[in-house]
C-alpha cells in the first residue's frame, strides 16, 4: 500500500461519511423528538417519554386529519389504479384509431400540466362546481393528475406480457372476460401493485391541492394540518408536531419497505414526481 | 374426419404486406403436416390463420368440412402450442393442463382427473403442483402439449414446437412427438424453419416462400426432387450443388465438362444442374478439378473441389476415403440423381 | 408486426374505447380543460372577491404586459431560474452521479445504508421534510446552528435561496442517483477494464469511457428534474416566499397572487409562463425519447 492509496481511501470514506451525515442528520430528529420530554428543534438524545404521543392523540384534529388523508388517498389511489389499468390494457392490446397520437398527448400532459401550473383554473373550476371542501372532488383532481403517468407505467408492464398468453386462452375458448380474469389480471398483478403504492405515496404527500381545495380544517388531510400546526407557532405544538410527523410518515415508509422487499426498488421512468 | 381445407386464403398485415397470398392447401385427417420455410415466409401466419388468431382477408378455412373462416379461435375445435409455450405462470401445471376445461365450466373434480390422466401419459405426473417457472424446458414443452391435448380438439397446431429446446433434447422430443401423434392420430400441423425437423417428423411438407407454397410433397419427394432451385437450396443439411451450364449437342456442358445426359433443348439454352453432395462419387470421368477444402462431418467428409473454370463442387465421401488437399479428382452422379433446372429455376427433369 | 396486433385479446373496438373512456374523461375535465382555461382566465380581470369576481371582463393582453413590467414577477422568474439551476441542474445532477459512481464498489451494507437514507429523503411526505429542514435551519436550537456553534443565525431568513437550494438537493438527489446507477450498470464492464489496463485515472475513465455511454441519461435526467423543480411547491412550506420576496419562486408567487391577493386573472397569466416552460422542456424530452426508440 502506497501512501497515496491510503490518503485516497481515507478521503473516500470521509466523503461518504459527510454525504451520509448530510442525508441522515435532518431525519434523526424524527426519531428522537417524538419521545423527548422536552422536545426542541435541535437534535439531541431524548429524555424518554410517551407523553407527547398521548398529547397528540388528544389534539382535536390530529387523528381526524390522518383519517382524512386515508379517505382522500384511498379514493385517489383506487380511481387512479382502476382507470389506469383499464386504459393501459386497452391501449396496449387494441389498435384504436389515433392511439399513437393519444399516447403522445398523454405523455406530454403528464409532465406539462402540473398542479402548480394549473392551480388557478383548478381552483376556479372547483369553486364554480361547488366542490370546494369536497374530499371526493379533491381526490378526483389528485387522481387525474396522476393518471397519465400511471397509464404509462402500467402500459409498459402490459406491453411486456407476451401476447401468446391471451392468444392461448382464446384458442382454448376463453371469452374476453375470462381472458381478463384468468390470465391478464393475475399476470399484471405486480404492475398493479406498483401503481397502487406509487399513487398512494404520491397522493399522501400532496400538499398543494388539498391546501387549495379543502378550506375546512375538519376535512383537511395530514399534509395540510402539519403546516397549520407549524404556522400557529408557539412551543405547545412542539409536543404534537414531532409525533404527528412520525405518524404521518409511517405509512409511506412502511409501503416503501414492503415494495423494496417484495419487488426490489425498481425504477419506472418518473415513478415519483 | 377432421381434415383441413384451405381455399384461396390471403392474410394481409396492416402495412399491406401479404403474409399469406392466395393459398390453397388440403391437409388430410390424422396427418402430421409440416409448414417449412425461412423466417418471414408466412408459415406462422398461415398457422395462426388456421387457428383464427389472424383474420383471413380473403378465402376460406374449413375444418372437418365445416367453414370456420369467421369463427372465433375458441369455436374452431383446434388446440395450439405456442413457440414460447404460453404456460400461465401463475397457475400450476395441473391448472394449466385443465384450463381448457375450466373455460367450459367443467366440474373441478373432472378437471383434476383429466389433468392427472393427461399429465401421466406425458410423464408429468410428479409435476402437477409445480409452477411453469420450476420446470425444465423439455417439461414445459410437454406441459404445453398436455394442455393442448386436454382441450380435446381434433386439430393440433404447433408453432415451432422444438425450437426452444437445446440440441440434444430436441432429438428426443422429436421422437416423442412423432410417437405421441401416431398414438393420438390427431390431425397435426406444425411450423418449423428447420428442414431436418420437417423431414424427420412430417408425413407431408409444404415448403413456403413469400406467402406461397413452393412445393408440397412427402419428405422423400421434397428431398430427392426439389421442385425448384429455392427448395433445392433450402432442403438438405449440406447445400446442393447448383451449377450453371447449357445445352449443347443434346447433352449438357457444365464446368468445362460434358455430362452424358440427354436433353431435348436448343443448343446454348442456359440450365442449372443440381446434384446433392451425397449423390456424387469419385469416378474416372465427369467433373474434374482439384481438392481445395476438406471438412469433417463425422462419418463422412465434405470435399470441395475446384474445377478448371473456378466452379466449386461439393461431394461427401466416407471418412476412410478422404482425399488430400490439392489432389486431382473426377466425380460423377449416381444415375437418376442429376436434376436439371431451367433458367427460371423450375425443375425440368432428372437424369 | 402481425395483422392481429390490432386486437390480441379479442376485446373489440367498442369495449376498447369503453376501457379508455373513464380515464380520458377525468384527464379531460381536470387536466386538459384547466390548462386551456388558463389561456382565457389570463386575459380577464377575474378576481376572487369584489365586482370583478361576479362579472370578469376581458382585458386582452394587459395582464401579460403588466407581468413583464412587474418587478416582483421578474424577480420571481430569476429566483426560479436560480433554484432550478442550483438545486437540480447542478446540485442533484452532480451529487446523484457522484453517489452512483462512489457507491458502485463499496461494501453492500454501506451502499444499502447510504441509499436507504437518500431514498428516504425522497419518499417522506413533502410537509414532513419541509418541517425537518425548518427545524434544522431555525434560530435558537436548530441543529445546524448547534453544529456551527452559531445559534443566533436564522438561516432561512438570512440565506433563504441557499437554504432552499440545499434543501431541494437533499430532497431530490435520489432520483438522479437511481437513474445514474442504472445507467452505469449498462456501461460494458470490458470497456472499464480496458481503461484500467491502459492505466487511465478515475477522472479519465469517467470522461472517456463512462460519459459517452450515459450522455443521453444525463440529458433526460436534467430535463426531468428541472421540470419537477420548477413546479415544486414545497418552498412555500419552508419560506413562503419571504423574507420580503427574497425566495419567492414562481409557484409561490402564483399562489400568493391568486389566493392571497385574489388576482386570479393576473396569476393565470403568470401560470401560462410556467405552462409554456413545461411544454418546451417536455417537447425536448419527448424528442429525445423518440430518437432513442
């Protein structure tokens, strides 16, 4: 081992350590502050306690907002997955006139019309439809924003399924419904699971649309309540915010662990946007 | 009697290519029939048209004297094994084999019974609860065959049934397939690009090119008397000698030699003389030249001789008679093995 | 290519269209229509409250003209460009590549640990990570101040744009890292070995062997992360545009104009610029995809 080599090795590990610290330090607070008897903004070894958790459960809106998040994301996820699956299958297997143009426009839309760029017309539209404060309406808006990308990811999956499966089933006399139920759906299950997780994670973290469209605090999801808690200021909320942030993050992290364990963290174009 | 009657069938791709072009073909009941040709010749498309997976743009397909041209694939009474087998990965072998019955809502117990019975006769009995992913290539192929047989159809269609197996397994599977077809006596049509496979398996062969049939006949006919130079080129494991020549004084002159065969053609008419390397032997007279290459084929050797005018002629010799490179040789054909093709490539006759 | 490519499953055109219809309906109502409507609202004096709320009037290009003369708007465009360039084009791109390159050959356990944290930063909900960084950078007790032994500085107030840029690098590097990891896996190992055999240094290897292979990925990655960064609303949660408009990127400005000042028409005109920017990036991106296909 030459001295140059040793210096390079040390430099290498220092670099990795710095990067690791950069990414890890902000997150560690999420593990310590919820259980600290005197939670502060800075990172420190906690005086262990459960009292913050109790306080959070007693907060008038904390649990409601998590429930709201579940309802909102549940609807958005189911709508996105069901509609995208139907559309992707049809677009993959049937040559509808104008299909290629449609696919091109969908791909374009999925990146151009973001919630941010279209927030004004979306707000006005929902205002005029009387859907401000409607969780269902908001879920539909969130779903439609995710649909183009979801259709694309799923169409990739379906395209990779050999056509001979369906042809084989047809030769043995299966009707279109049987082909779908016996063959296509079971084989496309990993793709559908991916979209379920993808759309849930995306909807779960969406702040802008519910912030814009749900003005009633009793209907707001966790994403919006967290900001409200922070905006109110005051030290009282430092008992609630850490626990609440943790509770709000758990579903996403759990899903991530589940996906990376079952399928490996595969990479689909713009899987998260 | 489940014969297949194909009349004037054309299958056209969306881009206008006529994959099958105004084709007539009759396949007899119980026959093991091969569709043979290079890739892109339309053989698979023809098979898929029989199955109903490709719509026929013109003509009609009849199975068992019943016009099925407009029927769905499932209503035609055919079963098919796909090149990639298309075994459903989420179903066990038993579920795969019984799938044709499940589609028809046959009772579960009966499904299981048929699956066990069919699997048993294809020595898959131990594997009923495995998934396709846990089977070897040969087992997958047999499972796909079992599923097709369990469908109880009268016509069996096989798309390149042996192409996904490795070389040694392919020979075993070939023998197995021939015996199975013989026992079941199902009308069977298979597609292959491997001429040796077609020759070994089939009762009759249709050699296809550009959506049409070039030659229809038994393996012996197709091997011994190719109807044109395309078929002559395509059939045979060693390439047939196709030597340019012309008629002169009622005989044929080729590669600087005069072959003592009688032709009834105007002097100077261009001809192609075809002869298989296996049918040439060393003799005192005939085509002469020097040995330029010797290739060992196992029991025989393929010897290429170069004639004075540069024409290359191949012949096979038994391994113990292998000549040295550079040696001068004369070769002549066994009687009746010399084929004469006209300028258009069509067979004029044999001598 | 097969004739039956038109319909493998025997679905039939009617059913096929029925399958696509629900998705297209939602996309049409909540995506296409709003995008087009932006054009119309942008040429009116529509307001959230007051007389112009009930009876908006078409004012032609007035909104666009005033936007181009509005110092706040120009400031915001500049800040957005800085944000995109600093955090995405340079920050996430470079850090993502460096991570992918460095982690190639370290112990699997170390690689998985680093990757897990980088990915976690990406998948945690936006409001949570915004709060985490608010805590790190705040005055009197924030971790960053404690580390530098400088608890009196309110980093988000003193250096708002730098804070946002660092935050967004932290937040989004995972995507670039994943993309470059898969791109690097596709570089033929024999070419890397050839470079080692002729004695090329690490930098020479990257420049002469790796870069030519991943050039397309670099471009794709840059376009996508730029687009996402330009449309990111999370800065609102960290600084809300302040102090005194010093971190007011375009998404934040649009929100404040539309919902806080109620100038819906004017905000729409500004959104149009964002839409056009997105469209340009998306068109270039699709062109690249098509050329590669």
